[in-house]
C-alpha cells in the first residue's frame, strides 16, 4: 500500500467515525452534507480530529471546501507537507 493510499484509508476511518457510518460507505468524492447528512458541527469535529491526529491546523475558513474525502486528503496533505 502506498503512503497516499495509507493516508486515504486513515482519513476514511476518521471521517466515517465522525459521520457515524461504515468506512466502506464513504466514497472519495461523496459530498458529506448531501450524501451523509453532515452538519457544520460534524465538519468542525473532523477538523478537530485532523488537528489532533496529524498536528495540522487547517483554518476554519477552509471548511466549506472540505466537502468530501478527497478534499480533506488534499487539505491535510497541503498543511502537513505530505508528499503523496
């Protein structure tokens, strides 16, 4: 498994836990709000967990962009300096 795949799977687990769904149900591009009924509190919870797990601070101003797993991965990669 590549580092990028490993990161995606870790993020999938983390986000699925917050959204209270099974990781297998969470697609890379599924819209959190439209497909998984996520509200802004869940989005903030995702940010908090990312910060705690990866010691990365994603500004709340970026929250509207974090609509799916792929966008979350890109944001964490950018702020954490991952070279996936």
